[in-house]
C-alpha cells in the first residue's frame, strides 16, 4: 500500500473521531448546565481546555461564553480542530483515495460535511443540542459503513489505528480536565456538583450506563479505573490501545508482543504498561500526572506511526 493512501485513511478516521468527541463534550456540557447552577464561563472554559487550545481561543474570542465556545469549536474555519475544519480535512482525504474506499463511505462523508456546512450558516447555540446529537450519530454511521463496506485489509487497519489513537487521547484529556481543573474549590469534592460532573463526564464518552452495570456508586477512583484500565469498554484508554496495537500488528505481520519498528515498540510499551498498572498506583502517583504521561506517550506513538509509515524518505 502506498504511504500516501495509508496516511489519508489514517487521518480520515482520526478527523471523524475528533469531530465526534468535540460534539460529545459540547452536548454533555449543555446537560451539565441544565442540572447545575454554576457560572456559564466556568462551565464552558473546560470544554476548550480539552482541545489544548485555550490560549488561542482567549486570543481570538476572549470570554468563554456558550456562543463563543460553540463558534470556535464547531464552525470556525480558521481553527484547524473545529468540527467544520476537521470534516473538511476528512473529506479531502476521502476524495484523494476514492478508488480505495467504498462509494458508500464517500457518499456519507459528503453528506456529513454538507450537513455541518449548512448548519454553520443558520445554527444557534439554543438549537444546538439536536445538531450535536446528529453529528455523533453521523460519526457512528461512518464507522459502521466503513466496517460493513470496506475490505478489512491494511487500509482498514490504518483507519482503525487512527480512530483508536484519537479516542484514547480524547478520553485522557476529558478525564484530566474533570479531575484537575473543573471543580470551583476543594470543598466541592464529594458534593452534588461533583457527582453531577462525574456523571456528565461518563455521559460525554457514552459510558454512564456501562459504568452503572459495574458500579452502584459514582466515585472518582472507580470512574478513573473504568475509563483508563477497563479491557472491554470501547472508549477506555486501555481498550483503545489494545485495538490500535492489534491493527498495527496486522499491518506489519509481526507476532504479538514483539516489535520491528518504533511505532510497534512505543505502542506495545504503553499498552503493556497499562496491563500491569492498578488504580491504586495511579492515585498514588497522581491522576493528573498519570494522564499527562499517557497523553504524551499517545502523542509519541502518533509521531512514530508517521515516521514509520508516512514520512517521505530520500532514496539513497
């Protein structure tokens, strides 16, 4: 497979997954504001924090109001990680590999992009919840169409690897923001507001019902364990890394638990680290420190994937 094709499929899926996660965070925040009496700015700024682009937002928009945050994260064409910009990039990647992907994938990618582009001209924050639900469902539909209509060969596995690395990174980010930055003060730990925010976090990754099947009470330690270390929940960091590693080994044909390139080494090392980690060790080290470490390592894996498969190298 050409590295250009692999790169396009990888980023097509990363962008679609990124769009879904942004929609999840915004939609969940609407629900949190309805349930709590906290200030609007306090509740919307953390949504921008999950992207890592708070300084850029403040420079361009100033106050973190609902209108400003939604415009920045959803419809801002000059912000590369907005929903509209990501879908435009995903569509261009899909266009460049139309002979590789199925016609159903291309048609859905087109309709998805045009739905968001049209909404950019008329959507208001007060009508937005239905829109963000539609964005999430469109992302799910794209993943389903890809699984059902594309041969599960190298290209499909590059797409899976991109999707799960993006998902692992976003789960780590939203959990870190909740734990480290969201509560107004230490005295609010264990309060009704605290529990509401943990419930909102679980809902933002579609984990609330699955978590409740495992645990009767919502506690920070149990939620963190579920979203970091669970082997079966499809949005936990550990599950995502397991699936990304599985696809990577399918691409390289290397036996499991071995490595033949930097991407396999960095991903296998990170996945095995989580295999032997306990939530007690995470809390003892510091949840924020652990999540920051995971984000850096996931970023490193992405760089190694790029260097191993996509980077153009001179021919000697």
